[in-house]
C-alpha cells in the first residue's frame, strides 16, 4: 500500500475503481487481480478492507448510494417554479452530465440487479435496501408535487415513485445497448408531460375545490 495515502482514502479509491470496473465489465467479468492491479494494492491490503469480493460489491453499492444522495441534495441553481419542474430539471441535468453520482448509481444498480440480484441473500438484501431508499425519496417528491397540484392525485405517490424508477431502470439498460441517452430523455418527457400531470377532470375538480374554499 502507498504509505503516502491515508487508509480511508485508499479504501475509497478502491471503491471508486471497483465501481468503474463493475459498471463496464460486470461483477463476474471483473476478476480480483484486475481490481488489485487497477488500484495498485496488494491482496492483503484489499482483504484488510473487504472480507470478500461479494462484500466489496455490497460496500460499493452502499458507498456510492450515500454519495449519490449527497450530490443530489446539494444540486444548486434550481429554476423557479413548482417542485415537479425542479425535479425534472435535476433529472435532465443528470442525463446531460452522464457521469454524476446519481446517474452512475442508477446504472450500477440496474446492472448488478440483473447480474447478481438473486445470487445470494446478501446481494438481494443490499439491492432491495438501496432500491427502497430511492423509492422513499421519490415518494416524498411525488407527495410534495401532489400537494402543490403539479402531479396527479388519482394514483398514490408511492405508485408514481415506482413507475418513475422502473422506467428509469429500463431506459438505462436501453441506453447502454444503444449507446445513447435518448431513451432517458424520451422517458422523462413522456412522464412529465403526459403521465404525471393531473388529468383535465382532476384539474377541474381541484379548481372547483379552491373556488369553494375561497373566502
């Protein structure tokens, strides 16, 4: 191990490199020797941080999800307007940058879910836990949007959150095959312009409710 680097920095560097390798080559396609060579650490140093390759993959998911949430919450320069519009802006910014932590986290979860999601109870629990954390955050966003009247209320906030995440994961897989972010952009456009907005009947009902409650 490089003596000039602090242990926690070395651990984070290994996680960074591991995510890149897993994202490009998959879990099974990335050997331990490749990880060690890319990180320039010995096998002994690796096992000081991670008990196994499986534990390493689980720690990658946890580590990068934590960073992804931090990055998402710190996004600045949000446009004025309703929460739904700001949420769309943040997602489209993720698509444009393509290498942001949130974007990469979604890509990693999509890949690992398909490759190793059912390989062991530990993998399954980690991926399910990571997915639920994302769904919980999206549900709160949808609740806020429903409260302000920018998103339909005839479908629960949780169901809308699951719809967004399921569409995002499917579009990510298409993006990787087609080497284009177009599936993601199209998905966001359809959801925010056709699926999520209140239907005309709901908008009319909301308008009548506001008129009835007016002093």
